[in-house]
């Protein structure tokens, strides 16, 4: 078994210090020890590399390192639009992985491994420790691994051709999981106890790996936070004309896809990403159902609703959502000059995007949803109702549908939750300056799982309690397959979700407790709606 190698180096001021050194399959990797000596961090290790001749398809293997690779920098990210600065950033040399190892792990005391897949709608964000800092989780006795994967056109262009079949970003993730399986023992991690977890697009990615036979054995437990493959925003139909449209914008007028690909492959990724945005393609590149080609493995070979019906699994799962997922859209609804007309358009657009309905059916379906959520109420009520609709349709109901699927087809326990805490570390509320709103919106729980560098003020007492509870439940699940194996860390027992009529779930807030039937009337409406239209979903 590979294990740590001790490297002694001379630091500034002639002070002798020890840096952690690990022998991986690709050679020696040097990390850095935290100031308090509690965590060894290995940052930005290459796990694959992009083929510069065809940056939209499968990756190449990384060569053996010459000398020692200094894994001390996690600043590299994949090409994308920075949603705060509104600038294009990143490089194609971005397929990097970070490994955080706590004190106490050894070759005779292997620690459970938690592998995080970041969200961002398959077009933005990264794995850097400024957002996904390891301290909260790793100090609970687990190894944390985070990584980048290709996004936008480089990660999800699909041409229904063997050289660009689609889902390159998911293939990157698979490559990272394979790297972890092959190398994590060198970091004193247990390769037979790996928990895959993610949020939003990261959560949907987790589920794609559950559904994909290629990922079997690469992880043993799963946590899906605010995202499943049944969410309406996850998948798209491939646009096989995308290279031609991008090439035209960038200066080449051609109808030949190969010429267009060769042309745009030579451009700086910043230019390609800007072109993607300028021609209205920013949200077009997503996972797709792939065609099958000889000698090319498929990540997704059928629409997810079909795959779920065929599957039988045996891995423990946590799945959940936040209480006010789409509260981030409150400003959009408040600023709309005509609330009701805006609502009608939103209802129709979201239903049309997810269901394949004729015009008459679509009109009837839109009316059913509209009357249920807003009826003829006043404008203030309409804003709140629209947030409920947006949250239910986009995140909540897909999570409940999935918990039912998995409870039926999974021989292992399935734990359902709703995160409903409003504190000073609610991640998305802080980003959007909505800190006075009640409940938890999309991605808010991240601030209580990860040590985020932009929080500089001391945490409140209640925030510290939530951090302790969330990280205890998540790491205990990774260790034991049970988020509350004892009553000492969290003051309740989270038991698995039951099928009807109970449908149990955990409410994670300042008071943690078990409850039944989340948003009962709203979810009952969607149950009835899907009885009528469920066979006509696109995915």
C-alpha cells in the first residue's frame, strides 16, 4: 500500500519544517500542512488533461510527473463567466483535484472519503477552497476531495458523433472518481468507503453516476442536495449546429461541422465562452441522452425517468431540498411590471420546457397550475406564490419524486430532509443580499458545511450549532451510513424515509425534528398533475 513519505525542506529564515509528500500513480506530490497542523492539503493535482486538438471531447491521461509536483495552488478554474464580476475567466488546463487529509489518518487507520461535486448549472463555479474550505468536515475525521470539471461548451457540447458524443463534463467527473479510487489509499483514505455528494448541478451529477454503470464501485454512499436528474433545468436536447453558429460569430462562415470545430478549437476559451453568451447559448450546453457508438461508452443512454424505472441499487442515500429554493427570484417578481402576465409566461415556459404537450394540452396544464398557485389573488400574494411554484417545480417535487423512487428500488436506507435555517452563513442569501428574508434559499446550506473564506466575522452561537449539526450528520453518514447513529451530537434520530402514508423527512433548522409530508397540499397537487401528464415528460 502506498503511504505518506516525509519530506524535510528548509523554510524561510532557515527554520526546518516538514511538508507532506505522497506517492501517487503519476509520481510524487507535495502538499502543505495547515498552520495548526490539523490538515494536510494537496491542491490542484492534475487528474486528466484536455486534448487541445479536440477540447470538446474525451480527455487524455496525465503523464508521470518529472520530479515532485508541488500541489499548493488551487486557483486554476475551468473556462466560464464569473457571475459576480461578469467577466470571462479560466483555462482549459483546469482538470485539477484537491485532497484534504486530517491528522490521525494513517496506513493502518484509513479514513472515510467524501468527494464533493460543485454546482453551478453545468456552466460556472469551481472546487476552490475559498468556497469549499475543508475545515468543518475534515476535522470530523474524514478525507475531503474536491475537483474541477469542464463546463459550458467544453463540457457539454454534443454533436451526436463519436468524437463529440456529449457529456464531456460528466466524463471528467468519472475520470476524477477513477483517480480517487486508484490513489486515495496513498493519502490514507479508505477506497472502499467513499461518499459522493454535491449540490444543485453537482447533486444531479451524483445521480448520473448512480445511474451510470461506469461509476459502479467508485463510491458507496450518495448525498444529493437540491438537485436530481428529474429537475427541469438539468438536461437539454443537443444542438448539432452549435459549432457552425459559434464559428460564424467568431468569423468563419461555413456549413461544414469539422471545419467549424477545427476553427473554434484554436480560439482562446475566453472568446468561445463570450461567443456562447453573445449568441444566447449560455444555458444551452447541458447533459444529454447520448447516441451509442462502437468503442465509445455512453454516460447517459436513456432519459432519466426511464433509467430510474429500470434500476435496482443498494447504496445509502441522503436527498433533500431547501425550504425557499427559488427565493432568489424575489427581485425578478417584485420588479415585474405586470405580475399576473409574468406569472402566466413563467408557468407556460417551465411546463413547456419539461413536458411534450400539444398546444391545447399546454394551455390546459398552464391554467391548472396558475389557478392552483395564484388564482386571482393580489400582487403581493402572487409574488410569494410564484416563489412557491418556482421552488416546487424546480427543486422540491423532483426531490420528493426521487425519494419515492429510491425508497422502492433501493435495498439500503434513504434519508429525506428539508433545510430551513436562516442565519448569517446562508450562502446564496449573502451573495444576493437577501439576508432579511425567512427560510433557506438555493445553496444556502453550503455555508454550514464548508469553511468559506469570505466570512470574516465571528459566527453566531446558533450558526456554530448548525455547523456542528450539519457536519456531524454528513460525516456520520459517510462513516456509518446513518446520519444520526447516536443522540449525542444531534438532538434527534433521523430515520429513513418511509413510503405512503407516512413519508417521513427531517427538518434541519434551529430545531431539528422529524416530520411527515412536506408541503402536503402543494405536493399532492403535483402528484395529481403527474398522473395526467407524467408520461409526457421530456426527461
